[in-house]
C-alpha cells in the first residue's frame, strides 16, 4: 500500500492508499478527477547522539539537590551515552584524567600522558625547551677522560 497526496480539479486535497504505483487515481468524494501531488516531507524522527559528557551536570545543584526523578533521568541519559560511546569511540572525546587546569594550563589543561617537561617549561618560562639542569633532558655525550685510554 502506497500513500499518495491527491488533488481534484475542484481544489480538494486528500490522501489515498493505492496498491501499486501503476494504479489509477481514485476519484474525489465530489466526483471530480484527481492528480497526484509531489509527496510531502514526512520527518518522523532524527538521529541525535544526545548530550555530551561536558553538558552533563557535575554539581549537586545541577541535579536539583539530588531529586530522585532528576537523578534517575540523568542516570538514564548517561547510560545511553556510555553505550553509544562504546559503539562509536570517536564520540567519546578525550577521557584522560586532568592533572592541571589552573593558571598556565587554564586554556589547555595538562592531561595524563601529555609530554610534561615541554608543557611545564612552556608554562613556566615561555619556552618549549627544557632547562639544562632538567634530569629528563637529553644529555650531551661525555668526552673521554684527560688521562686517556682505559684502565
């Protein structure tokens, strides 16, 4: 059964179900002949990933001081989001723990796994190069001793 939008010569509009696209158009209730109209857009629903983790409440006030219905609703939504992120990891975003987010790291938080020495050097000294006294800095090869030779 295919639904068609129809219009008669008198201007009446209606919808009719026809068994095939090759079926003849039914006559209008007023007896006039009909023509098929372009199908109207029918939008039943839309795909949405829902709210991201950043949009979820993080405070007591964000969940209406622990109101059971609000907590239950957010829990349901968060569970849906976790299942979606399991199926589509690209939606999860960066889940690494934040180590520093204030001061020099306010614009770009320092996360676990980030290169710590360049980040700290840039934040503290305005440079990306670590200081020579830094033990993690690559050291220059040591020169042979002045006495020469091996003992």
